[in-house]
C-alpha cells in the first residue's frame, strides 16, 4: 500500500512538473524525424531511437526529478515517514518505466512498418528504463545542484552509450554484451529483428540480475547521502 501511494504521488508530481508534456513533445519530434527516413532504414533507426528514450532521456529525467524534490524538500519525507528506501526507489523506477513503455510503444506503433515482438519490446523497455533510472538516482543522491548532476552524468552516459556502437560491424561485439547498456540494446533490437530463444533468455536473465544488483547499490547510496546526510 505504501508503494502504491508513493507511486501515485510520483506520477502526480511528474505530471505537475510537466515531465509528461515534455515526453509527448519529444516523442512527437522523434516521430516527425522518423517520417523522413526511408522504410529500409527504419528497421535499424527505430530500435535505436526507442532505446535512447528510456536510456538517455531517462537518466536525465530522473536527475531532474531528484533535484526538484531536493529543492522542494519533498525527498526528505522519506526520513520522517514509514516509506522505506526501497519503496521510494521502486516508485521512481516504476513511474518512469511506465512513461518509457508508453512512449516506446506509441513511437513503434506509428513509425515501424514491419512486425514487432511486443512482449519482448515491453520487457526490454522496462529493464532498460529501470537500469538507467537507478543509475540516475545513484548520481542524484550524491549531488546538490543540477550542474553537479550534469557534470557527473555526461561521463557515465558516454561510458554506457559509446560501447553500444560496437554492435555495428565490430568483430568481437559479443564480448561487450556484458556491459549492461549493450545487453539492453541487443534485447531491444531482438524485439524488432528477431532473436534466438537462448540469447533472449540470457539477455533477460542477465539484465534482471544487473538491475537487482544496481537496486541494492542504489539503496546503500541513497541511505548514505540522503537519509543519513552523507
């Protein structure tokens, strides 16, 4: 019940702060840009665009949310309420994952002309969004200003995103699949281009494991820097 109430509060807060409107505008811009791409190119461009939504945007969005809640004193409520750190973190993860799934499904439905494995796509969006949201919470918990957050986020973003380019013609690309962002992109591509059962099982299992490990680390960081004041 506490998690459900926290989730409702997060969704309402994000709506009031205009995050949903921003997501709608960005999604429309994505779709306009994709409309200019030849159908033959959409097979590869759409998955990358959809992947960038919960990853790049998600990482920056959760940072903005954490910073706003710190400035408005909302985030300090975890100290004086029965809400646990895990419930607080999961609420953020779930609320942003919902937006990512909706945006990804709408963009795909309106721009992609070939068949899509929707269940795999939704799983990929959820696991990707949760991973990058958790990373954003870890960074945000340690920062006091938006500038600090941006300065710390950009290097981490580069470390996570640059290896993703390895899937394009790199001979030893599968060795880089153990980088979580690369695994997430591979799973995303599998929803559009197809994927073997064993590879699918490995990627989903691996990303669930990574998400759980990052969740545990996020709880420790949040407790240290927010709950107990660092």
